[in-house]
């Protein structure tokens, strides 16, 4: 599947929520790492040094200097904003690519695509190895994302310790 920015057709609300998530994560990242991490939106993550293979997550956290190219080896978290008729096959394809590249964390912000565009949930996934020893059938991939956190509005907000201590209130994500 192509991964060019020209083909992105996300509604404006996706971009707004990606920016809100970036802002919330950036404050915590700076507190935890003193600017060692960059938190960005819609930035190409390159899988190869020649930049011929990449995806553009809605938001990401990476090591490196501001303005430098984002490579998978330096990316610690990628996230997508999803809603309505979001293509399940495309999501699986993207998460497989992120996992193959070894990006440790994948997050999803799910929106209600009705009139309110409210966040309905936020989910965190960690990259985990698939233990294949003793299996008659082998996995197609050596790693996969495993869900490790899910938050819904009405709760105390998003509190999570990895890849740095995060605290995101629902007000931070409100439309």
C-alpha cells in the first residue's frame, strides 16, 4: 500500500486530535527526558537509510534533534487517530510495518465520527516477541503488538509509565 502524504485523506479532526495528543505527550516527554525526545505529528518515519520506504503516523515520539529525519531505529512510539470507516486491513498493514521496523510502542486514539468527534478510547500496545519454539505452525512475523492499556472518557485520564511517565487528562484531548 502506498504511503505518501498526498494520499492522506483524514478529516481535519484527525489532525486536530493528533496535535492535541502531541502537545500532551510533549509536556511529559520534556519533563522526563529534558528534550532528548522529539514529539511530532505527521512526520515520515523512514524504514531504510535511502528513505525509499516509510510511513507517516499521525503522531510519534523519537530520539534525535529537532528537524532531523525520523528513522524507525530512533522512533519509540507511533500513534494513529482512527474513526468511522477506518480500514481494518490498512491498520493491520501499518502495525505490521511498524512492528517489523522494531518500533516499541503503538498507540491508537479512537474518535466517535458522529457530530461530536469526541475521543471514545485510547489504546496502548507494546511490541512483543512471538515465542515460536514448540509450535507446529509458525507465526508470519517474529513480533506483534500486544494491548497493554486502554482508557475511556469518564475515567481519571491516561496514566502510563512507558516509554516515559505520561499523564494525559481528557480535557487535553477535548474537541
